[in-house]
């Protein structure tokens, strides 16, 4: 007897399409049988006319995370609910390490904060400095199931940038321990130099934000850290890649055998930097900034040829009030524009599925299998969760999303579940939206209803392969 049966499933994985009945027992896919042959389930779902895919994994989100003196509006339960409406059954967030912290302790604390999630979760470890003691903690962190790290090549003034010499020491340890080093690759020197220049020239409006950190601010750092990966032989992961030049540098590095993996994010695939014009330009401030249509085209191409392996959301959910909170007002109450003071980041955790289908699959930029690959299978493989996650096969966790080709919605603030006072995606329609999101056999979303329970998500102990 199965707990749940999904009948007539038209299954799409990263490289395969097949029809089957799916038998789920104790949260696991226990059987995949010829269509119409399975019986005996407590709950039966007929997926006729629908598409069945593995649960989405978002390996780059910031939930309940401090940015300067602010914190976003979500907690792990509210985030997991809206994630489930977007077909996401697992997320990877970050520790909020500051200088002086033991990384073992920050992992333990952050795991505790994540406990109320209804979807499964894991952690990248932010590494903001290096010393003998911290390097010695790396093997223990890996043993705890967190073999991926994030280092900032910028934000020196905020105290989170790690020096190049320390990057090299971390990479050497990462290589020895078969882990992976992630990077926020932007040049601190270029951004500080440009910041002073733009400030002196009174160019601090949102419309100038993208030009203050031009393409070279990213690709200089990308090229440099790739050289460090080449020197040490360590595997690196590049978060939020945005420029055509970076894509080219990564492509060439891969060709000569450097162990580099890269992602882009949903917003870089659909918005260009014109979004920073006008009053609402403040809502589109994130780092790295938005780019040009030429860059957007290069990102889609990079996804298709495998240079970019993942599309994540980099979700940060701030109300308009929070984005503006550090800005001063003039006597007549108007905001004095200063992009240096704007809280960075945008949402995307819920919207990623619907927009990648409407803008990617439906516009023939990517295939449906590619969509599964970049949102589920690759995150699972790259971050050490495969084949438990990221596929539909016997023995895998029953993380399953059933998509309805006829279900579409405008991605307005009312139709999304963030409780934000705006949606940067309101001009977009999400297509093939989920009718069911199932996590380890438990129904989290059925049509428009959330049925999951707080605290039922589990920590995913990850182990890198290859
Ligand atoms: O603007 C962004 N991306 N905020 C999130 C932090 C980060 O660097 O990913
Ligand atoms: Zn970053
Ligand atoms: Zn981020």
C-alpha cells in the first residue's frame, strides 16, 4: 500500500521525458510503473494533462538575514510557504558570519533559525576572514553537511570582504578537503574608486547605480578568482553572474579545465538597467547591478551551452520602506537619492518557476528539460544532494511538482505570497504554475491552498561528489 499515488504522470527530468504511475511510500519514490498499472494508495492524484517535475531547489536565497542594520521581512516558515507556491521544495541559505565568529558555531545557530521551515533546507558558510583556527574548522563544517562556502571579494567597508591572500589559503584547504568555494565576484577597488568618483560628481541617483559598478567591476574579479582556482586546483562556484564578458571568461576557463561552476539569477535574465530609471528605480537595486540586453542575451546563451549551470533567485525581500530606510529626506519631504544607502536585493524565490517557463521555455530560449536541469537537477548535483533530490527516480525523495499548462497568473503583489507592498515582476505572467507541490511525500500546496506545516522541513546534510 502506497501513501500516495500519482497516476498518469507525464514526467520531465533534466534529460528525459517518460510516462509513469508514481508510488510514494514514507516520503520516498518507491515505484515507477507503467501508466495505469499501480493501485492501492491512501491518496490518489490524477496527473493527466499535467507535467510532473522534480521539486525545484533554490541554492541562493537570503531569508531572515541582516543587511547592514536591516533585516528582510521573511522568516523561514513564511519563506517556505511562498517557495512552495513556486514549486520549490529545498533551499540553500547562508550563515551570517561576522569577523571573530567560529564558523562551527554560526552553522549551529543558523540551523536552529531555519527549523520552522516547511521545505527542506541547507546552508552555505560565509567566510569573512581567515586564520589558522578557522581553516581548521573547515573539515568539521564539511562533516556537518555544509561543504560549500561563500566569500565576498568586495564590501571591505562593511567588514565582510576577504583579502586575496586569505582566499588563496581557503582555496588550498578547500581543495584538500574536496569542498567548494563560492564567490561574490565584484572588484572592491573598482567599486570604491567609482563610488568616490560618482559621489564627487553628484551622481548618486538610482539611474547611475549600474554605471557605478560597470561590467568590468564584475569580470575583473571573475578573472582573478578563476586564476586562483587554476593555481590551487580548487573547485569554485560563482554566484550571480551578470555580464557577457564574465560568461566568456568562464567558458574559456572551463575549456582549459579549471574547476569553475557558475550561476545567474532570474532578474538578470529579464530586466535591463533601464529599470533603474525613474522613481521605482530604487526597487531594482541589487548587486551586481542590472546590465544591457546584450548581456541578457549572453546569459541565456551561457545557460544553453552549459557555461552557466544554475538559475537561482538571490531572494531578498524588502518592503519599499526598508529599501528606503537609510535615505535622508529634504525639508519638503522628498527623498535625497543616494544609491550607496539603498538596501540591496530583490525577490524571486516564488516567481522563478513561472517566469523561467513564460520567458524561457515558451519563448524558445530554453527547453523544458533545460528548465528542470538549471532549477533542480544541477543544484542537486553541484551542491551534493543528488540523487536524493533533483530527479524523479526510485529511491529519491518524493519532492515532486505537478504543473498545469493552463495555469497562469500575473505576478502582481496580490498574486504572490510575500506580503510585500510591490512586485517588480508585475508586468510578467508566470505560466505552468503548480497545482501540487509535494515535499518528501507531503502535500505542501494543492491548487491555491497551502497545506504544509511549520517545522516539517529537514536539514539536508550535503556531500559533494566528483
Ligand atoms: O543585492 C544582493 N544580491 N543582495 C544579496 C547579497 C548578495 O551578495 O548576494
Ligand atoms: Zn553576493
Ligand atoms: Zn545573494
